[in-house]
């Protein structure tokens, strides 16, 4: 009982507060690339070799697509060139880092996608293959669930005694069935998810996500809200609308009665969370470097036209250019195109693109709204938020991670999901008449340190004090006055406003994976599951499809696939399709599942 409950409380919630796989979307991609890294905008050459593939977007999907193509090229001996177009000046997509005090001698802080887990086999394998140092997240932090007026639950995370006390509080409020049944459901989902890495499932390409959902048994989950699905499983509604909802709000900015159940489960599936020292964007940077693709930074693709079979024309212009018309654009020709960016955010003209099937109309990509998010990073000498804001006594300590639920607003019969700006008026939560949480999460991320690991200190009054980094997610801007009242001394603030994650309501329809013959769409996967890891899986799928249709090839050679005829994850724990093709590459020493 203790282990299963602690698994959900500690892993699923404390780690999600660090933003498990946050699918941050910045048009095209967003991440940090060191200015000394050597990636600079390239001029577009005019030669047109027969086998050239264009990838639009250099985030998790685009960079991994280039990497998967390089695997197929090596195994089949293909002569294929790859160009990657990126409208920003850096690569990495859903992961970007910021230096506290804008000082590169300090450890960077993840602004976007903060962590990944061992069940994310592509990212985990990449971190090992590329020799990156992983940093484990502290699983012992305190946590509180705030409803806008009061804490519904707090956990101490302080050692074994504190852990037992936390477990008793959870069981007292939610009962035994809620955490244990939830764990069983999530474990079942992860078991199905792991089959996507097996040799049989991995080598199959799919063009219809509805069919994929049916094969994995996820249709019901995607077709219901998280709240409705868990209600039907007989789980205490308070658990779903407080504990699980706090995870969906921090991870996707959506409530449990809004987001579909499959994505809700992904929000609480963070076990053994890690991040790359220096930033997760380094993985995607290495995908591109090891693929030997040519990367065109600061380059916006304006249109894709299919001239004839096996020939596309891409028109591009410098990103940010105010000039319009053919004279300001360049063009280049390709055999196939992979779109690895949100279609509507990219604003690419596809009007001259024929249908994938001549007898059918051109496929349409339904509009995909995004959650608009404000991210605030700050450095403070206060080791925890001020208790007065949370209606606590002066001697009470505020948890290091404050997650939120909308349940208090529902119970009070008021409030809107679009809360007003956090203006800083008033010092207590009761100053807000509607009792709406002013943020999605407030989480301490440890001490600010130098690259050598030494804690940073700042002079406050007549003494030096250590500095803590804090991350805030909110629907509206967090003003300076509010920050001062919440934390006291604040020495550095960094704000980012963006369309962070797709709105993910229940659905039975998905965008097409194939937009035309030789034209593929990685981000069709986003309404299904939206994470860094699933972008790499979606990219692997479109590369598999492209290789089969255009080159009569695949990521792994068919004679290698035949050695393994099962997707039994118990015996294929270490196998990751695309990275592995042969049985001799497997390790059978430890058959425990990475759950």
C-alpha cells in the first residue's frame, strides 16, 4: 500500500510539477543554441539532386526525423540528402534553457520541457548513446494542492516518517482504491505504450491515428475527459479533480473535465524523471549533427508546391523579412517533404498541393487551438513562498511545489478559466473575490548554482544568503508587485509568453499523417499525445512511411526484423526500434519494465 500510494503521490505529482514533457509550442520550434556552437544560417544552393528530402521544423519531431533518415541511409546504403528549415536562430523545439541573471557561468534553468522518464525510450536511449549526463529530480520535495482559497492537501516529502504520514493523509482523504486503481490503469497504459518501441509495431507505418488508437485500446480514453473516464472506473471524484487535475493543469494548462483521459494519464506517468545537464535541447542538437543534415536557420518556408510526381518546390524567405513576393524568396526542389511543425502556426501555402489519392479531395488539417501560457522564472533568497498569501500562520511553511485545482471554483459556483491578470493587489488570496487560483503552479527548483555546482549567494542587508530558483505557470502575466508579496526579495525575473500546449479535448478524429504523395505531417500526432517523446515516435513513423513508399526501404532492413517476431516487452526491455534492429543488440540481464 505504501509503495503504490507513494508512487503516485511522489512520482506522479512532485515530478510533474517540474513540467513533465511540457509540449511547448513556439511557431516552428523553440530552444536554445549556444552562439558558439557554429550553426549559422546557410545560403540556399540551386543544384537539385534527385534524392533530397526537406524537413520543415527543427524541434523534437524535425530533428529526430533527420536522425531516423540517417539510420535508414546507413543500413540501406541510400544516397539521400536532407535539408532542415528552421525559422528561428536555434534548434531544439520543446526545450529551451535560460541562465539566471543572464549569466552563462550559472547552471541554466529549463524554461519549457523540463523532464523525461525512462519509459520515454527514444530520449532515454539518446541520452545514453550521446554520452550526456542526466540529472535526477529530487523526489523528496514538499507539495500542496491549492484551490484558490485553501490547501486541500499537503505532503512533506521528508524522509520515511514523513512519507508514511503523507500516505496516511492521502488515504484519509481519498481512500485506498483511488491511488491503487489509478496506478493500475496508468501501468496498463504504459504497457501498451511500450509496444510502440517493439520490432513488430515499430516497423509498421500508420497513416490513420484513429486506427492506431483502436489497436492500442485507447479509443475510449481519447473519447472521454479525464474526469469522466476515471468516474466510470469508480474512482473517488475528489482524487480525480484534485490530485490528477493538479497534474493536468501543470503539464497542459487544462482541467480534468476538459482534457482527454489518455493525456490525463500521461500527466501522472512521470516516474524516475531526469533532465540533461545543460538542457534537454542538446539531444535534438545532436540528432541533427549526427544526421549530417544541412540546417537552414532563420529561414521560413512560405509554400510547398508539387510540380510533378517525386518533385516538390519549397519557397523560402529570411525569417522576419517584411518583403513579400517572388523577388524576396528562394526556391529549392525535393523528392519528399516532412512537415514537423504545427501546420496553422507555420502558415505554409499548400493550395497547389494535390491529394494523396487522385480520386479524393486534398486532406484538410483541422484548426488546432493552443493554451496561451505565461512562464515566469525568478531568483529569490526566500527558501519558500510567504505563508500569508496562503492564509497560513507566520510559522507555517509553504510547500516547495504548489499545484492547483479548479475544484474549489466549481464548488463555489463561480470563476472563469480565464483568470484576470495577477496584479498584486492585496496580500492574501481572499483579496480575490472569485477565489480563482492565480496560477497553475509555483514550484521551487532548488538552489541557483554555478556550473561547478557551488551555491550562488547574494547580499541581503548585511549578510549573504543563498538564492533559489522558482518557476511559475499562469494564464495571465504575473506582475512585479505580486512577486514581491509572494516571495519578498526577488533579484532576477525572466518572463516568457507563448502558445504552450495544444488544447486536448476528447476526440475521435485526427489530422492526416500523409498530406499527399511524398508529403508527411509529424504533428498529426499532437491531438493524440503531445510530448517530446511522442514527437520522436511520430517522426519515426513518417520516416518509415516515406522510406517504404519512396525508396522501397525502411529504418531497419527486413531480414533484421525477421529475427524478432514478438512485441513481448518483458523479453524486449532494452529493444528500441530504430536504434536496434538485431536480436544480438539486446540485453536480457534485467527484465524489469521501466515503469
